[in-house]
C-alpha cells in the first residue's frame, strides 16, 4: 500500500508540475517559432546592408551568417528563461560553457569546419568568383558556407570541400592578380637563323588577340633538343581559365602560320635506323696465331667486340 501511495503522489506531483510549467513551455515554443522568422528577417536586412556597404562578397556572407546565428542564440536564451524563471545569467553562461565543451567533443569535425569557415571569410585567401586549385580539384568558388566551400569545376561539376581541408591545404588562386603568364614551347630546325626566328615569334605573339601589352611578351632560347632548338614564348593574358585557353589556341595557330610563311621548319622528332644482313656478320672470327713451341699455327676464336 505504501508503494502505491508513493506512486500516486509522484504522479500527482508530476502532473501538477507539468500543468504549472505548460504555459511557460508553450510560450517558449512560440518564442522559438518567432525566433525562426526573426532570424530570417534580420538576415535579409543584414544582407541588403552588407551589399550596399561592403564590396567583399565573403564579408557580406559572414555578416549575414553572424546576424542569423546571433538572433537564434538570443531567442534560445529567452526561451530558456521563460521555461525556467529562476535561471540566472551566470547559470546560462555556465551551461553554455559546459554545452560548448560537450558539443565540441561530440561534433569535433563540424566545429572545426565552422571555425575554419569563419577564418576563411575573415582572412579572404580567395574571394567568391575566384578560380582556385585545391589538391585534385580546380574550378570557380561559388560559396563559402559554414561547413563547406563549394567549387564549380570547369567541366560543370559541383565539389564540396570541408572548410578545414581548404584552410590547411595549399591553395593556388589563379585569379588573384590582374594578369597571368603562359609559357608556350616552340622548336625550330637546327638550320634556322635564331635571331630571325626570335623576331618572328615576338612580333607574332604581340599581335595575338588577348595578349597583354604589359607585361610585354618575352622570347627565350632554352635548350638544344634531339631534333630542334627550343624557344619559350612567354606572354600575359587575363587570368580567367577560359581567356587563357582561347588565347593559347590563337597563339599556336598564328605562330604556325608565321613560321610557315618564313619557311622555318618545326621539325618532327628524328630517329635514325640502321639495317644490315646479320648473316654476313659473326660475333667471332677464326684468326691464325703463331705457336711459340713450333712452326705450325693453330686456329683460335677471337671476339670482334
């Protein structure tokens, strides 16, 4: 009987506490529901203000995300105070501190990617729209999110790289500067007058559409190859990959045409092959060698090597 009475009293107390806390719980849920709309509303305002006042798209994104997260944090704290009226600010801070440690261990990768994303947006090693190379991936940066960096590859594919990987990896930013150099190898025949060839290459590359006048193109002699003497044509273009490819195609076409008109040969690789009848040759021949002990001679085998 005592056990049954204890259970009844516990249930009555639980129901009473639930009824007592129910209005506060409903109010807290309504508060979270309103916080969702408030976060989206303030995020939209922050985005518009950032677009008008900040040029960097990365910093615009950082500002909007900061406002969004801050609004949610304030809404959650207010909801907790409504449900637990006796909760003090110190208790909330202590709870948040302990929760952050627990969350840090439980979601280590997520936290690491989040912090890396914040640092990428603040330091801006690259911007939205830059063309970059990270490991085996190359393309245009479309978005730096809280967890990932999104790249649109040149072949039309989307790559999502964890921010921690991007932050700790070597990143090649192809569009970091206003111009980008291309080195084009050209080989000419050994009978070619080298000053003449150099002048033709310099004049031709300077007239190619898309090649920048500054920095000026350069023509360098670099090596004696098996079949040719090799030049390197160095010229500058706009840094975008599409522009680099198109200019290179025009450069190769115009250089080939100019060398043909000047009767300068771009040689094929040359290989010399020797043919002979192996039946007419032996690795060993019989020769005579004098015998010191007699006047007779005997035959020995001697290699031709």
